[in-house]
């Protein structure tokens, strides 16, 4: 119950992707054309196999607005967000954007204004796909940010995976943290930091891990400031976070640590393949953002201790 019941939600920046079942799109390597040459740059929430996101398709970049209207219909208020997972994602998206809209200009010394970033929800049913400029994603793919179309992609069924496969709490802030983390990548893109993920991308000290831990830190900053975020009418979107809420977010961060995922998947930990950081690191960087609310404290690229 993190949202104020009477807060008004804005679904205009959230659409549904896909809806098409079957038709796997183009397989890896089959893309051809100029788009096939674009380096696949995606930032998955957890260490998945990026090849699951298929190569960009030559046409059809436009998002299908399948059923977008029903989101507007069912997700009207904070009360809806407190009981429906998709509406909770919408509300979290509203709050995260409101936070950066209010915070970024000052935090960046007037150099940056937050640019609104859309989100596509997909994967309600098995096989339902979303087309992104980074490729076609189905619900085997974790949430990601695609810098080519500046959009966050998220499957609501992912939260079940998080809970059932990785042992995360299913509390609301566990879910809202995922949204805030992906918007952290959008912020990195706006700040010109995303390219660093490509430098020395793997390994415990690599650009990938530093990029992911910074997105966790940004998510923590949002969590600290979330109570101040407002809807279009100036009503507070969220209630003050409780210790339980913070525990939920930390539980999610723990469940997607590279060491935890590797231990589960392969029975051992191989740091040379780290892409997101350990459970301990992900929690600690979230808390760094949460405790300080200071964007300068989220400089994982300069950190000597990650
Ligand atoms: Zn990420």
C-alpha cells in the first residue's frame, strides 16, 4: 500500500507492446540490413542472456498500441495501483519521472532537465512479444531499457519470476525498485554515461557492473524522495516508506545479484562473468542512494570500492 488512494495516475507514457502471439520475428543473425549492424545495446535488469532480445527488425519499429486504452481505464488512482500490478508499475513510473523532473536540474547544477521516457508493458501471456528498436522481447526477457528508442520495456510477469525463481519479496517496493532501476538507465542515457557500460563490459570491476550499480543507486535516490512526488493536481503520489518497504526493495536487489543468480543457475559463482554486481553490492548501492539522496554519491565509475 505505498500509494495514496486518491492520487491520480497518468497512463499517457505507458503503452502495451506486442499482443502478437507466435511469429518469433527474426532470429539472431537473420536481421541483415543496416539495422542489423547497430550494436545491440540493452540494459537488462538482471544478468540474462542479451541474445534473448532478438536482432532489430527492418520494419515495424512503431509500437503497437494494443490495449493501451484499457490501462487508462483501469489505472486511474493510487487505489488502483495498490491493488493491481500493472497499475502499480504505472504509478511507480509516474513517481520516478516526477522525482527526476524535480531533482535533476538542481542535482546537475542546472545542466540537465529530465526528458520524459515512455514505458512499454508486455508479456502478459506466454509468447506475447514487444518490438523495440533493440529487438523483439518476449516474457523470457527481464526488464530493459533500450537507448535506441529511449524506452523502458517491462513484463509484469517478471515479478513472478523474481519471486518464485529468485526468492525476492513480492512487496510493492520490490516491484517499484525494478521500475526505478530501469529509469536509472534512462537517466544515464540522458547524462551520456551509458557508453561506459560497453567499456570492459564484464567482470566484477567492469563497466557493466558499474553501470548497473549506479542504476541501483539512482533507484535508492528515488526511494528517498518518493514521498515528495506529486501527481498533476499536486497531490502526493506516495505514502512515506516504511522499514518493510525498504526491506522489500533490498530483497529484490539481493535476489538479482550476480552471485545469487549464478549460484542458482550453475551451482557456483564466476566473477569474471559478472554483469550487475553481487547481492551485497546491489543492496549497498541502493542504500547509498537512499541514505544520501546525493547524485554525486552514485558515481560508481569513480568508486574505488564497488
Ligand atoms: Zn540494469
